[in-house]
């Protein structure tokens, strides 16, 4: 199993990560801007990636920018916003050809770094503000993206579960932003938000590929300079304890009901039970061999789909299922029974070992591309704990049946959310 070496340097207020690997013939450069989730800025931060991709001072529109990317042997530029725990993260990626594999090309890396810097630090602006036409157009694009959530009922149910489950916590914030905020966003206040992000966010820059870290270090660290910043740590939040799980029922024009359950795991990234949480989730609903799939979908024919996943930086686990509206009560009972069965150790050593192998194989698949490797490494930055890939997989191999039962016993059912057929005005 390949271990991914990482050389890290903190310089100029930025954490630089060099990840040499010969697995790929391209080089990936990734910037991750991290700040505490905030209702005030969430929509502006959702809009910034849309605007940054529309042009720079040197390449003033989308066409010119794309032509430059094409000249770098089809380099790919992408951006998005996500949340991990109580952080909002803006990611900017550039993937380009490695000049080692192209004859008579010695400057691709220099040009790629210069373009990456240009996109981040020199966006198209007019008099210290984003162009009004660009902002207006991209606000309309984001508005459509926000509206589209309502048409994706599974995604809408996920969002509504978090609205209810984390109603007193920042994690409830919608990463795509809020439609009502768009009217208040101007080219000026959006540019101010962008400047704050670039200057004040915790910034990690990763370079992964067949590289010599010592050679590339001066190129990249010399290109990005800013004042030292202190890492902003979100306020510790604790959910109000519940004597009974909260049940929320929404009525929508749907044929298939969505039954989603939210649990508190009381385990976060790097905790000693973190490895066992991976295995617990795999046994419960992570794979087609899991309890949810077998017992809810296959044996009882109660679900069109049934699965689970966990949020490791927030200590949450979610169960998702699509059911016939009339099967709600029975499906809910059987889903809850699967967690109880885990507490009682109702799984074999064979199932445990098979699941550990599936979890490790899933992680290995993540490392089949540079993006996956960087995401695994970035988990350590967000979680504030070093957990190299081999240590992670070794920890999973050592998980015992007792470890999984211990995780199951820590789980607390917090919220049950049902989106079902009916008049939403009822």
C-alpha cells in the first residue's frame, strides 16, 4: 500500500503542502480557504467562486481565460464551496500537464502557477470592485442553483433534516446560500468579502504530482505572499439535550416519501473511536451488504434505497431512505432496530472483516486521483490532528467487534425527518 509523503511549510501566512507521487501524469494545485461558518457571509462566499471563474485582469473574460487554460495543454480550473464541521471552505483547483512528459516544454509549471495566482489574487475588477454586469449575471446563476434544490427531493430532505437537527448550530447553514440574500449583494460588498477571504482565511495550498518539492517550493511560495493570520476557530457549540427524538413531517407533492434520521455520534475526527465509526457506518448502511440495505430494502421491501453516512468533523450520522408514504411507521421502526442490533453485537466476525476490507478499498479508491489524496490530507488540517493514510487504514484493520458495539452505544437519535405526500399547506 502506497504511503503519500507530505512536506509542509508555513510561510507568508500560508500553509504549503507538497505531495510528490508518480501515480499521475498531471500536476494538481489546490487552494483551500477556511473560515468559521457565518450566516452573514454564507451567500457571498457561495457567489465568489462563480465570479472568480469569469475572468482576471490579464484574461478579462471567460473566453480569454479558457483560451489560456487550453494553451496549457487543456488545463482544468474548478472552484466550489463546502462545509466541514463548523467551517466554510472555498476550494480553487488547477490541474495541468506535467512538463516532464512533454518534449520542448520547460515553462508549463511556471505558467500554471502564474495563472493560478492570477485567478486568485487578480480577478477582473473595476475601480476596486467586481464588474456589475458579471455580478448580476452570476447572482442569477446562483439563484437558479438555489431554486434547483427544491426540485431534488432527496437533497431537499437532507437540507431540511439539518435545518431541524442543527437549528441552534452554525452547521445548519446552507452552503449554496439563501435566495433572499442575493438582493443585498452588490459588486462592492462582494469584493470586500472576497478580499477578507483572501487576506484573513486560513489558507492551505497543495501541490500534488510527479514533482520535486525542493525545486517547486521557491516557485510557489514566492508567488503567494500575505501577512500572517491566526487560525479562526469556530465557537464550541452544544446541542440542547433531547429527552425524545424530534419528529418533523413536511408535506410535498411527492410519490416517494423521504425518511431521513439524524444521530449524534459523539465522535469526531481523530478520536480514538474514529476508526470504529468508519466500520460501524459500513456495517449499518455504507454498502449493499449493510444492515439497512438487507433488512429495510431487501427483506422487508420497505425502501427504494436505504443508506447511511457520517460527518466526521461535526459528530453526526445520517440515515437516508426512500419509502412508500404508507410505510413510514414500519420503516422507521426497522431502521431504529438496525442501530439497536448493532448495540447488541448482532453481526458476525465475518461481516466485520468483510466491512473493514470494503472501507479500506473505498479509501484506496479515493487515492486514485489527486483530488482524493488532497481531500484525505486536508481532513487532518480541519480536524487539527495528524492521521497519515497508512495510520488510518491500520487503525481500521485493528477495529474489533467490541469497538463497534462501543460506537453504537454512543449513538443518540436526535431528529427524524419525513417528507411525504400531501398538501404542504395542511
